[in-house]
C-alpha cells in the first residue's frame, strides 16, 4: 500500500495555483470595463462615475465618439490618490 502524506497534497495544490493564477486573475478582475460595470464594482451610481470622469478624478480610455472604458487598476489607484490613501 502506498501512503501519501500531506506535504504531497500541499505541493500539488501550490503547483495548480501557480498554473491557474494568471487565468483566474483575468476572470475575476477584468482590466477594462464600461461605466455601468465600474459603477457596480465601486458600489456607486452611473452618474457618479460620469462625474468622477468629467472632473478628472478617474481616468478613462475613449473607444469611440460616445464610448469609454475604464482600467480598473488605474481607477482604484486614482481614487486612492484622490482620497489621500496613497501618495
């Protein structure tokens, strides 16, 4: 009979996590989102997102004449800077 100790399972779990981490990150946190999605992620209204963009508090990327996308990492960093959380 072959016995497997806990360290074997820990090594397997670590290897699996290393393998899927990049894909898991992309699935759980998309980089570019529209204003409605950003509002939902930030738990604010769509008009609040529009005002923050218009006032220059958060950055956006113009996609077309009436279409913008928001990079979630840059938005979070901008909000932290704006509120003095990170200098």
